[in-house]
């Protein structure tokens, strides 16, 4: 069973976001487990402007390709080069080393609490 990290908020599209400033964004273990072995990740460029719900990249696994959606609007202020170089980090540490981008947030989209996201996806906290 996949684990949902408490203290984070989640989009219905399986991205997580912390409360930092800038905010850190990644994908949940639920999504990583569903994708299987992740072999490629494409992320926005530093300085890109993202909108709530906009496509910000994609992850490719041995099973499928999935788009990444921004749970917030703002400017990308940091991109995790380590996860681009080693996409398997998403499978091994989705809430830690495999964060994807940091965004200076200007607007938040609809987000779920960890408890709500876990209940909606059959995961445990």
C-alpha cells in the first residue's frame, strides 16, 4: 500500500506541495507506485511561469507516460537536476530527494489535505 506523507497538501492529479516559500512540488508515492519504474522526467525551465492546472512536464515509466500538472501559479525558481539525471529517485524517495520544482507561488489551486488524499486513493498516512 502506498504511503501519503502528512503535513503536505495534494492535488487530485497526484502532485504534492509543501508550505514553504518558495513551495516545493513533487509527485506522490501513490502516483509513483501506479507508474512503476520511472525512466524519464521532463520539467519546466528555471524562470518559467506556471498556471494552476497547467502542464509542467511529464514522467515516463516502463508502463506509460503521464503529464505533470501544476497545483499552483507562479514562477519556477529551482529545478531538481538530480531527479532529471536519475528519474528512479521518484520511485525510491518521492517525498524527499525526488522533489521536482520550487515555485514562488502567486496563487494556489484546489488542494487536499493528506488525510483527504489518502482516503481518496486508498493509501495510508
